[in-house]
């Protein structure tokens, strides 16, 4: 590294070294390239697909609405890592949302999302499916509860890792309440060992 580069300036200030700090700290501090962290555009090179999609489940009297993302069991090698879920509403009252997870999702209908990296061929779609499910008895395990403010939104941070045959969904705690959820995820074919014990 040369004197004046960004990292050297940080090291010089932190350790009180004059000039280029890296050569003097080579045994204690050395540069590392973190693959898959700082360059999202490189994910394309490893066929890791940046994806996004939403599902809207309408309000139904006496029923709880759910919007979710699932990896169908037929996608035997697909792993989907949900980075965040964004829920929004235009209603003038607060509501509470449950984040639920499980296996073998029951769904009323499914839809496909889109790739966030537009280098993937137009018309191709992610393997994971967005889905809705309206029922009086919601499926899955409650992982957490989040407050959705009136005419506002809430961001539920991941990661949540979905294997083949698993799902995550957002469910209204109240009946007759619409649920609108946008899922932001990345997916790829699992390497040997990543599905060990599944």
C-alpha cells in the first residue's frame, strides 16, 4: 500500500505511524479482500442471484392474512437468504405483524419476483416464490412481532436462510387486515455440505 491511500491514513492515525503505516505493521495488520461482502456486482460471477418480490394478501373478514417467501421442495439445491422484509400500509390505524417460519408452506397463490441484477436474461425469474395465505389459523412458528405504524412501514432485518421446502411469512395479528410485504433476498445453488443434515 502506498502513502496517502485510504487504509494507510486510517492506520497512521490509529497507530501514530508517520508515512505509509502498512509496511511497519505487516506482521500485525495486513490487507484482506473479503469476497462477497463489498462488491455486490461480483455475485453474478458466482451465479448468486440478487432478487426482490412482493406479495399482497387482501383483508378478509374473520381471517388473518399472510404474505411470504418460500423455496419449493422441488428446488432441491436452492438456498435463499432473505436480507430484509419491508411491510407497508396505507390504513390509518397501527397494526401488529408476526414473522412466522416453517416447512411445507400452504399457499393460496404464488408469484415470481425479479432479479435485482439486470444482467440476468430478461424473462428469467428467481427460484423462490412469493405467496399469500389467508386463514383463521396461521401456519408456522412465530419468530417475532413487529409494529407497523399507521400509513407507514416497518423494515424487518434478516438474514433468514431458506432451504428447499421452507418458508418465511408475515402475518397480521388482527383479522380482516391487508398484508403487503416486499422480500429482498439472494439465492444460489447450495454447495456440497451446505444442506448436510437437511
